[in-house]
C-alpha cells in the first residue's frame, strides 16, 4: 500500500523483512525491527480504539523502555501528535501541560493513574517492564495497522520548553522537521546499518528521541538501549558498540574512570556530545585518554540540530562546528568574529509555539529566520562559537532550566524578599542551578527550608544545587538585576565550595 506519511516512509518502512536487530537490552533481550514495528502497529490500534485521531495529542510520561519507544512510532502511524514529558515533572506540572495541550489520551506509569485521571482526559498506563493496561491491550490487537497519510507540514510532535516568563511553550514539530534533520545527520555522521549506538539518554527530549533514535531508524542500525547512564554498564557494552551519544556529564564521568583508555575505545567510530556546552577541558582530557575527538553539535528543541563539528577534519574544542547542509545560520547584525544573536532558517525549524501566535511572531524575523536567543560568533575559519545566552537560560545536565520559573517559586516563600537564579560552571552538569536569595529583614529562612518547599513543586533538575544569601541584588540604572555581575561574583566562590578551583 502506498502512503504519503513521509516520516514513516523515511524512517521505518524498509526495515521489517530481514530480522535485523533494532534494540539490544541490558538483560540480553533483542527487539528486531519486525518485532518493534509489529508492536507499534498494535499500539496504534489501541490508540485509535481510545478515540485518538490524526492531529490529536498523545501525552506520554513513562519510564524509558522499548514499549515507550513504540508509543512514539504508533503515534507516527496514526498521524497523532506525540507529546513526551520528563518523568521528573510533578503532578502540578503534568496538569499544566495537559490543560494546555488538551490531549485525547494520557499515558503514565500505573503509580500515576489516579493523579492523571483527575485531569479529565482518558488515561492508560505503562511501566518500565512493559506492564500496565496499554501493553496488555496491545497484545490482543492484530499488527496490520496501515499508516495514516500525513502531509510534510502536519504536526508530528510537541515538545514543551520553559519560557522566560515562567510559562512553558509547546514547540510544534512537523513530519518534515523531524525527517529532514534525521536524514541530514545520518549522512553527516556516516551512520550505516552496521552501526551500534549506546543509547543512555532519556527519550522525552530532542537528543535522545529525535537525534539518536531517528538516526538509528533512518540508517537501519541498532542501539544498545540502556535505562540511564551508568559507567559500569557503558564499559560492559563498549565492545559491542560503534558510537555513543551523550551530554557533557557522560564524558566527565567517563574521564574520571580509569577504565577509559585508548584500547577500550579503539574500535569506536564516533562520540557525540550535545544538549549543554562541552568544556574545552573535557574535550582535551578525553582526547588525551583515548586519542579520539568528541564531535560536538548545537541544536534546540525548536530547531532540532543546527550545526555540527565536521566528521572529517578538525573538531575544534570550544566550538560547535559548521551549519548542517540545508540549514542557514547567521549572526544578527554581526560580521565575522563579532558576537550577536544566532538566527537560523531551514527545514529543521519548527512552525511555532502551540496556541501562542503572538509569541511565535516575536521569535521569527520577517524573512523567516528564527531568533534562537543564543549569543555566538563565527571565527575566521567558519566555526561557530556559542558565547552566552541572551535569555539567561541555564542548561544543567542537558536539561533546560529557565530562571524565572525557579525564581517565581522561591519568591513566593515566606521570608523571601527576592531571588535571582543563575547558572555557574560545573564539571559534571555543565552548569549548576544557583539561587541568590535576599531575605526580608529579620526573617529566619534557611537554604534547607527553601529546597524542601520548592522540591514539592519543581522537577529535581530545576532545583538549585546551591542557595546563596545576599544583602541585595545588583541592578542597573533601569532597575534590572544584572545577572552577569552575579555570575562573575559567585563563580569562584562556587568552584571553591565544590573543591574544583585549582588556581
């Protein structure tokens, strides 16, 4: 049967006949392409039976497992819009996303059923072992579901990314946004059916799902599918792998392990880092230990991947390489060497924010370029350097943390006059979320009390790694808090406290 579902055609259709492996699990199980796609088709039938139609949202907050990945594939088959959520999000956060997206179906861990049911949408469950009523229902369904035709500009997914005002924004990604980027990266990074990727990333954001997974699907390759990063498990599986994708934290921890040697990774073809800045020190340390250069890339939730270090040629520490084929990148109002806001245009760029037309219009230039909010410059050789973030975004362990959201929670606490949240360098997380807090005069407020209170309302990765109390926050003549001064003032203090400053 001929279909116009290009994402399905581009990633999935030709992989079912020869029994090749798709997922290799730590317990020795292997899911073939045929098995994976058959289960996805069964799940698509279940979703359709629950009333999910093309264009409907399917909200998913479950632990990483093969069945969870199949929900993504099932959504593609059905023409639904896949909406994954971080498993660390609290009930309040889940309720916000569900209210905003109005999903036709919510899929959560069985332990979260009662909380999700109060939101009002239909609810099904799935746990990390493949238990729950969703997988059980799928087992009773035939696996002959045919993909629903979708146009290139139809939505395939919505990924929520926090806003500087504290309100999360749903980035709308089309079938062509995902497919074009997957095919471009597959070619740029030389992935073939012979590759075996160690996949230790989450599958609720761009890196683990739309970069790692889509590339493997496009190349008909396979991946060692790990629930999370664990150094012992990584080293156990290295002999069977050809590539690894990770956040900088992966590489700092590997560099701290004596098992990381040139011999241990001699057979490895590619190491990719992204989702947060890779320190030049980490790049150099990894090269010294292994003789291999990490390939760093740059992207966003809204744009998929934008640039990449070259596969062939110099991978220059402190840079994110060159624009990918078909992607235009420019520095607003800047010549070569000058710092400005990075803007991007191409088939990888999202169509806008869900139900926020005014915000969408603000973020695009008249000629179609998306304003990333990141500050960067091109050097004389054309390498892109990311030098800062105009919007004060903190990226901690690969996760986006917008200061305003954390500040709002802290400022609401009794005894707190105001706060400012900044990111400070951290060799493990890239940046550590840090809150500078000003108390009301005479107030008895402790760091422990603040962390305990906001721990009930914010996901763990958003919670400050450190609370610093100050008499006042630095402001400019217009009264705006000068976070650059805060970062400069507290950076050395933070490193000293962590035992990281050798100066």
